[in-house]
């Protein structure tokens, strides 16, 4: 899946020296207090320059008020260390600070430029409320491999007797035979225009009826006897729970225009989305192409909250764990390590992790809830050696 601009930027520095410090929430009472420690780390790494120019980039969910307070605390930290904060042309060192976050909490990254040399400092600050939540309603995610092959897999469907694998040029049908999947037929997928480079697709099989959604193409057919008819189409794709959206035919994301029960509404362009009913409240989540995940409640007029540090792929499950609804979401894209998947619950305007991350052996290409929003999610993985794997993730409540 696409990598956020922050992750691409950060990976370039990971091969240089990194000074990392983690703060315990019991030891740090506030973000501004932690800012003083961050300044000390910067000073230590930079060799205590007498004058610095400071710029900020906020990729976290900090409110504008908290961001301003944190920036002021960082400015005061430098001044208390007898370091002048000046314009770039007067500075001995330029310090660019990125405020981000991941599942554990806040991540602050300082890039220090002094002449031709550069240094990087990373400080992590866990969020106390998330640490507490992880010990409350905890669940476990179990991964089961379904099928592996060399050709790209876009989506798949399975039941006790059938496995249907959606590829870029065909639909492959398999039957169960003595505990193994045996291919019985392939159905070609003709299309008028070239596929986009980062190909995506959606497969639905219900009551023996097949529906395939591809960029600029729609196919329909049957499992038995196997048939598939394809045509050029800009029909919206089903995402789940009545959520339907238009897919960009030449790109790999949804353009933000919604259809179905939300026809006429629009949101920022996104990679994946989820919606569910929580009591009398409708909830939506969209993983934006700008790296921010937006939470909507009641309506789609404006986000109730915005999260950073999420991956681009998620899927909801309706379980008997915790509040009854969880999200399985991938980790932010990172070229230096494989993906992971973690369960999250939305409480009010917060998204709290309720499981440990499950490390995977590659990049998560797709996550779709299986069946009628039970405890299973279908996923597609692109592993490092170039293999593609169809797998399932099952949510299990911990006693």
C-alpha cells in the first residue's frame, strides 16, 4: 500500500545515528514537561550550538492548543539552556521538528542540520490512557494462511467447498479435494484501459453470485456453472455496512464521493473505510490519502477526531469482545520492516488499541471483513520474496 510522506522521510534517516529516548507516563506529567528532556537530547546530539532556527511539522492528533503549548515549551527549553532562537540566516544549526505518533504514543523527531552534517534525535512518549486501555478489554488476533502464489492477489473468497482468487487478469476457482485446494477453472477478465500501477480490486460472492469491482471495470457471474461477464463501468464499490464509494479508475484510492445510503456526501480521498452502528450513533472511519485517519460520528459534515500513525488499510469486525465493534488496522507503511495488524476500539473521540500487534511477513495489500461482519477478516499479503498470500484474521476474546 502507499507509503506516507512521513515514513519515506523518516526511513532516509534510520541508517544514520539515532538517539532514542522513551518516557514513562508515570515519570512525565505533561507533554510540555517532556519537551524539556527533548531539548536536552537535541543539545547533546548537536554539540550545544549557541543559536538555532526551529521549524515544526505536526503529523499527530495533538489539538492546536496542545501543539502551541508544546512548541512554546520547546522554545523555552532552548532559551533556558542559553541558546538563542533566531532566523535561519543567523543560526548555527537548523532544527526541524516533526510531531507524529504511533500505536504506543507520541513520536517526536528532530532533524538537526549544521553545515554539511546532519543528526537525528527521536523521542517516544507513551500515552497513559492507551496503556491503561490495553490492559482492560484485551483480545487476540489469530492469523491463518489460506493460499499462496507468485501472481498478485487482489481479493479472495472461501467457504467449505470453494476458494475464489481475484487476480489482475483472471478469476481462479478452486475446489476442496482431500484437504487441498485444486484449481478447476479460470475466468478471464477483459478490460479496455490499462490497469493502474498499484492495482486494487474487490470480490463479493453471495448465494453463488459473483461480483467483481476493478478500476473502470465491473464483472458479474456465477460459481456454478462458472461464468463471468465483464464490462467498462464506473459503478461505486461496496465497502461494507451500506457504505459505497467511487474508486478512482487511474489511481489506487477512493475519490471521496459516496453513494448508496450516503449518496451526495463526500469526504477527503481515502484508501479504506469502515462504518458501524454503535447504539443510536453511526460511526465512520476513513484512512485518508494524506496520512490522516478521520473519525465521523452521527453525520459526515465534519470529522469528530483525526488520527495519525495509522496504516492505510482497515476492516471492522462485530465480535462479542469489548464494546462489540473493533477495527483491524495495518501499521503505517515502512520500507525497513514488514507490516503488522492491531485491533482498535473507538471510545468517544479516541481510538484505543485492544490487542497486541500481529507481525506479518510482508506488506498488507488489502483487508476486507468476511461474511456478515463476524469475527473474521480476509487479508492479502505481499511477502518480501515476491510471494502473495491470502489469509484470514480471527478475533478471539481473552478471558
